[in-house]
């Protein structure tokens, strides 16, 4: 269920979210009887309930600025996010899976982060601290839903 939801958030394919919701409904009785035995399914339900976030890093894989962007994402626990990497040298490009990344490119020769919610992105940044602050600010918002 969680993988279907993550792929749906990456691709924007709502039919995958519908299939994931069907999995949740199929196991609802078992989950209500023993919720602690279904922790991963409950996590998937939380992810599906939203909000969730897409973080796109545009750059080159060999760049130290790319690692500088990815490292804090690994250190900060943000469970309702998917991470995409957009390199100009991809084959096939990530834009084929995630069309919302089409205009997201690195800036000033530095890896650039785009923090998005439902494929609507905040202003890009080349500063890892600004990226994390933007993600934490976005996830701290009390607004729920998609």
C-alpha cells in the first residue's frame, strides 16, 4: 500500500492512490482487531491521509552540492515525503515519471532543491538549510489532506 502511494505521489497517477485505498479497506477489520500487528499498514494510511511532500533535487550525481542537499534529508525524519533526483544526463529522464519536475533545474551550477506539496513547489534553493527549513515549515502546517 505504501509503495503504491509513494509511486502515486511521484507520478501523479490517482488510480494508484485508489488501489492503495482499496488495500486499506480490505484489511480494515484485521487492523481494527490488532492495530499493533499492522504498523506498516497504519503508516501507509497516515501517508495516504496526507499531507505528503515531494522534494526534488536537481543537479549531478557526482556533485558535492548534491550530497550536501541529500545529507540533511537523511538526517531529518520526515516520513511523508518522497525524494526525486533530477539529473540532466538521465536516461530515461525522471520527467517521464514525474512530469511536474520538467522545469526544475539546477541553478547557478549548484544542486537545487524544490520542496513541493501536491506537485506545487516553493521557490527553489541551493542552500540545504533553507531546503530543510522550508520542508519543516511545510510539514508543521496544521492543514491536513491532499
